[in-house]
C-alpha cells in the first residue's frame, strides 16, 4: 500500500499533477511565456516566470474543471498585479465556459507588500470575478493545506467560495499571526507560539467553528475525493444566506464575549467549550478522524 502524499509538502505543480486526472492538465500562461511582475525587478527581487501561480484546465474524475494553484515558495504565495490578473482571468473564463467547478489551491499570506495598491486592486478583481462565477452557476472550491496557510486578501477570497476544504495542517484567517502581533503587540498575539497559532487559525478550529465544509487529512488523495464530491454543487449567493451567516456570527459573540476570555492563550479552548464541544481541552491532541464528529452547529443546509 502506498503512503499518503502530503499536500503540505507538495509544490503547486505537484499538487496539480496529483489532484487532477493523469495527463489532463493544460496550463495557461506557463513559465515559458514569461508573464512576470513588472514591479519586482526594480526592487531587486528576483521574479518568477509564472509569478507564483499555476492556472489552466483539466479533468477531475472525468469532469472538466478549471484550476489555479498558488506557489507558497515564491514570496509566500503573495498576490501581485500579474498573479491576481491570472486568477481573475481564470474565474472570468469559467463564468463564460461553465466547467463543473473551479478549484483554487490557496496558499498565500495575502497581498505582496512589494506591489501595494496593485496587489490590493488585484484581490478586489479576484473577489468580483469569483462572485460572478458563482452567479453563473459554477461552484468555486477552495483547498487549503499548504504550510503558509491562507491569509489577508486571499483569506477573504476563500470565504467567498461555495466550498472550503482544509486539512489539519492548513490555516485560514483574515490576518496572519505576524500581522496581528505587529499591529497590536506580542501581548495580543504571540506569533512565535505555534501551538496558539494553530489553535486560533488552524483547520481544527475552522472545522469546530463551522467555517469550512470538510476537515481533511494531510493527503492529496483526501483533497481529491472531497473535491469530486462537490463537483457541480453550487450555492447561490442570496440575501437569506447572508443574513443567516450574520446571525450566526452575532450569536457567537454572545456565546464567548471577549470579557470572559482567560487571557493566557487558552481562548480557543474557552470558545470551543462555549460552542458545546465536549472535552474541548483535548482538541489539540485529536486527529481529524476523531474531531469530525465534534462539529459545531453551522449554517442551515451546510454539509457536515
């Protein structure tokens, strides 16, 4: 029996090759085209020929899909002008051609500081294109399992998708630990405390709080199976769905008000306890299989 292929340890191209049907991937704007950022060289930063993102079309379980995979090894998967334009263009083409799904293998710290406003505009264009894609009935499935996590603007993009799949090793939030520490001090968030980082942004926390659709093992095959199950399953963006999500978030604030937090790094445990997770202190020691039955209440109709 072959050993699982770690999603976290793969490069973007290795993930694409292992996730899709063998030999089915056709890349758009590959490295040979040398479509690179025009901003990095003037700052003394070596560019990448694909600007840190792989885009194209392929087949998943025989079904046509579009796919984008961010390369966390290049500037932390940061979004710049070209990187964002490639992703937005993929989503726009998907809205027109309507494949069975768009798969976004997200691994990013957010906008590149090197490109500032160009990166911010790019993220806004990606969000608009993603919502247009969903409005056209094409489901967008985000897969998070890279070592850099999914933060900043890409954290927002991920939560705009139809489905979000995350592994135990994946992390997802709006702001990364280092950003929070830099903005509010180490007393607010110690980014060097890796256990705290995973308790507050890791896949286990996202699963227990109902912020993702599946908690997976660190295995490309597990991501492939979960993605196949969601092909063609779009979730229309409606006012009722947004109001239900806002109501759930408001309820959480009352469940675990900040004034009741212990302030000693165990806030996630207090939050899980408030959500009704049994023996919440044991959560960090549980694997994905043991944790899945402890799912907290989520939005009406969300898959369990």
